[in-house]
C-alpha cells in the first residue's frame, strides 16, 4: 500500500513538469517556424522578383515566369573569368585557411610551450582590436602586396582569430589518453597532429571550412581596395560594375533592372544553398562541440 501511494505521488509530481516541457516544445517549434519564415520569405521574394517581369513588389508567387535575367547572366561572357576567380579564391582560401588554423590551434594548445598564455592573449587581442582600414591599406601597399590576390586578399581573410580559438577548443575535447598513446607509439607531435588529431576533427574542419568559404565567396571590400587589375576582379565585384556602370550587354527591354539585381543575388547565394545541406550535420556538431570547452 505504501509503495502504490508513493508511485501515485510520483506521477502527480511529474505532471507539472510534463506540462511545462510540452509548453516549451510548442513554443520552441513556433519560434523556429517564425525564424525559418523570416529567413525563407525574403529569399523567396527575391527569387520571385527575378522571374516575374510584370510588377515589382511583395509577392511570394510570380504572376508570370521569365528566366531571361538568368539567361542574360549566364550568356554574359565578361562574367566567366570573375566567376572562375571567385571559385579559385574560395577553394584556395579554404584549403590554406584550414591548414593555418589547425596548425595554429594545435600549437597554442600545447601548454608546455614557452609563451603559451602570451600567444593566446595576443590572438584574443586581435579579436577586439584591429589596425583600422587606412593603416591596413597603407601596410598592404607599402609591403608591395597590391594586385596580389594571395597576399592581399586570401591570407588576410583565411586566418581568423575566432576560427583558431574554436579549433583549439575542439582539439581540447579529444581525450588526453589518445595523445599519450600516440606518444608511446613513437609519434612525433606532427605525426600525432596528422594521424590522430585531424581524423577526429572532421566536424570542426567542416564548420570552419564553411565559415572561410562563405566569407571568401562573399568577399567584396578586399577586392575593391587592393585589386586594381580587372583580370583578378571576383564575381561579386564584376557583376556590381556591370549592372551599376555599364549594364549587361544585350539586355532585353523586357528585363527590368530589379530583375537583374534579384537574379544576381540568387546566382551568388545558390552555390552554398546547394552545398550546405551536405555539411549541415558536421557544421552543427563542430560548432557545438568546439564551443563547449572554450
């Protein structure tokens, strides 16, 4: 009898908690749906504006379909080389950035290294303070890096303090016993990094690689400031110049300026919309696991 009464009391005590949990789940789902709508609706509106030549306004479904703006962009030969430049810089900066970020994170996590705290504090310092636009421009110019895509654009963009700290935090979640086992097996620190640390860091590599790739793909200011050679202008800069200055050659009268602008936005965003679903599970895991230990 006493046991049954205890079980009944336990059931009753859990009821308020169940209600609170159910209310939280409902609120969570509604909030995420609203957040998803706030992200999808603007993108859907831009797509509709790029294919609907009738009117320009707030619509979520086109009255008429016209893919002339996309055909015009694809048929513009002047955009081919800038697109290749964007792909080239994005791939190179992602590979180089992952190499530099992982090496830097692996080095500063070595607590027995002389100046360990000093180097970490210097990296954190750069997250809060920077030299500013004009000193940075003068520095790049005086070093002779102008019109050098690798030295003036890729290197400054691919190595970020936040990415280093995030990668360091992820490395620290790897059990110490694995490092000790690798050392007992005769692995040098570099061999441990290559054979033990990197294979276990795929989620962090995917998330940080996506950070770097998206940042470089959308890069605009560095190309405007440091690249005067038109051959090395990237896709975003070239499209902007064509639309605002010269216009896209052979543009049809039926194509409005807003259609072209909207189509350009979709073309720029589309590559990562297609890539992200394949990296989502690694991206989420890499950010959350690496951020736990900080």
